[in-house]
C-alpha cells in the first residue's frame, strides 16, 4: 500500500503513515497543493519551522507511462510569498514512487544549526549527519553521494545558496549520469529545504517502474496510444529530440518575443549562436561527450535534454535548456554559448534557479553593476559572490525584485517578485496573462500560451492582439494543473492539444492506475480544483486580484520590433479564475 512519509527535522525522526482517503486521487502538484494548504498557515514565514516542504511524484510517475518521471516540490515560497509548486525531471521521482511513497513531507527544523542527509530505501528511512558534505556545490556533492551510497541512487540536493536561505535557491535532482542539472528551480524551495537542515535526500532504489497499477492490461493499451501520439507530433517527435528546448531561441527571436537586455527589445542580434541548432552543431563538431536527444529519466521518449560539450569534448553543462540559454544569454546581452554553459553550470553547482538568476543579472546590468554582455563579470557574480555568500552574492540570490530596488531600476520584469521567463508579454500576450494571473508568480509552465500564440498548437490566437488571450490562458492553466498532477512531462501537452485520442488515453491510464473510473471531464475538474486550492491559500496569505498584474513599464514601453505594449485590461485579467 502506498504511504505518506513524514520527516520531523525538529527531533530527527521519520515515520510512515497511511495515505489519507482524501489524497487517494492526488499526485504531483495536486498533492503538494493539498498538503501545503491543509498543514501550513498561509501567513507563516517561509523559512520558519512552521512551513513544510512536500515532495510528490505524479500519479503516473513510477509506471511505464511515457515521459512520466516528473517530481513536484511544494511549500510556501520565500520568493513570492505564495503557495508554490516547482517541477523537475531526473530519476528521483520514479524511485520515490517505486518505493511506494506518494508524498514526502518535511517539517520542523533542527534545534541547532546543522545539516543532514535523509536516506530512503525499501527498509525504511534514516537521517544521518551531513558532516563534510555541508557547504559543497552540487557537482561534488553528487559525486560523493554516489561514491558513498552507490551509483544509480536518486538524489535531491541543495547547494550553498540553499544552505544560506537565498530566496531563489532550487532543489537539484540527478539524471542517469548523475549530473545535478534537473532542477525544481523556481520559487526558492531550495531555501526552504536548507531551513529544514536538509542537505540531501538519497533514494536507494534500483527500480523505476514499480508504482502499483490496478488494471495492468487496460493501462498498457492506453499507454500505447499516448506513446503513439507523442511519436507522431512534430514538436515532440522531431523538433525537441533534434534541437532540444532551445529550438525556441530562433523561433521567438523571429517572432520578436525574445526578451533582450533586460526586456528592452524583442530580438537579439546574436540569438542564432545560442539556440538549439548551435548546440547541435557543438555536439557534432566537438564530439566527445556532447549529445542531443538525451532523456532525463528512464522511459522518456521525447528526449529534449542535452549534454553540451566544451572545446575538448568534455561535459560543459548538462543540460542547457531554452530558458537557461535565454536568461543567461540574450537577456544579459551574452551571445557566447560557452559562456552561457559556464553560467548554467555555476547556477547548478551553487544551487540557483537559472531563470531568476539571469533575470536578476539583467536587472543588475541595467543598474550599472556591470555592462550588458559582460560574461566574465556574470561568472564572477556566481562563482565568487554567491558561492562565498557575500553581501553582493545575497543580493544576486535574492532575485530580480530585490536587485531592482537595491540598484534603483524601473524596468524590473517580475510578477509577485518572481522573474519573468523567456517570452516578452508584449509580443506574446497570452503568456502575459499567464504571468499575471498564475498562482505562482511569473511562470510560463503554469499555462503555456506560447504553444497556441507562436507554435499554433491547439489552434491559433494572434500573439500581438489582446482578443482571446484570457480564455486561452485560463484553459491552459486548468489543463496544466492536471498535467502537473499526473507526473507527465509538460511537453506531452503538444499531442494532448492536437491529437484527439491523446487526452482520453491519459484519463484511461489514470483509471487503470487507480482502479476507479476517471474521464477527461474528471481531469479538467481536477485541474480546476488545484487552482482553487492554490488561490484560496494565496488569498489567505494576503494576495488579491490587484497582485495579478504585470509591471507597469510593459503598459507604456513599446517593444521593438513590433512597437507593441501589453494591453489586456485589468478587468479582463480579473476574469481568468472565473470557472
């Protein structure tokens, strides 16, 4: 029987509990939202012992469902002050599910300052002192943990930024090669983990497809249909395996929606040198360990990840994704892929969210701390200032909103204090609605309107016009909340939106996994319920519709090359959660 594991860091005890009936249908984001809402007072300080950190694999994670190895991490965010779910790939979610753990809840904090390692296996849970693992960057940490506990261990870790409680610190998970590059990066949940005194969670489990399935044959038939849809859709079958997520660099640049030099323009003159095609060329010409079409976990048939090689063919960073390449590249005026890979590596090592870090550095460049394009200066900020937890390093690790206030910058691209990802809302207005109204702050994955605005998946809504954007963002936020609960990779949404049998196949897998009826209508209602739970928490924390707004400069600074502003009205934004 699947269990809930509760770890009390105040007395260093762990105990398994029966999964409450009310959580029986919940996984991933639905599980983290429900537990945080049930057990955390919305007004707590995010780094206090009263906050809780929840790890939950999706309902389909740990099964043979394709591309279903996603992990949800939830808590009250120290960056936004809202409820937060951050999502990661890697091998840990499947191992957690295969150990029969539907949710891991970490609460309390040690009476004395110190760090620990939580070790989970089929024999139970134990908490060990971290010793000299404390203070390590994630690369050396992962190496030592595999050396101590065995290769193929699943790892969920924090770097120095998380230990120091920096509000943009993430939680790293490892891939099959033990790269610590699969991150639950957004919202500062690494800082929450650090506040609990947890340096690492180690999962000792060689199996990844052991989650129980009530009706295996029915599940297998539905699984085949979803796999067929993924392997037929041009985005998931062709573009992503060949060029990775960074295939979007040139697409968004051409669309005039690639935020450049702190959101001051929509096109970057050196974009082509930082995109997926350039990465593929690196892998081809440099050889060695470079690879496109890399799967971040067993059973992934999309394989959008990559291993970017340095000049000698050794691993420079694995992976460099679209958001990271943009944040540390175009947004900072940096057009050198080697520099971007180094910055990405350093974020992974010190434990910072690449998106928030790139947005923060862009704001600091705007504020005059260093010039746009200064790659060596950006590297020093991470490798010297953040790593050594200097006052300037703490400003970098506090995020773009704090950096903007500290350096007197007006153009600060944040919502609810979270930096905007790689799509300018003035040129991709559907994503602007999502940024404004998401329960998480500016978050592209909360409702990926780019799919329909730019890629014409699921229809087409003109990205430069206000009409239709609210309905688009609302529907995608509902659907995404369900996908996040399922444990499926968000990129399965491309075939789910375009191929008529794909979503019913997912509903059938749910039914077969749980042994009870489950329909497409149930899936959409489940997505709505996640949003209701999250929004209710935020309202109790003090958030109102007035917080569902983009920064003011986007309403009057026209974005080149289209010469557009964000003109979806406040009244329209206020209707997004009417469902």
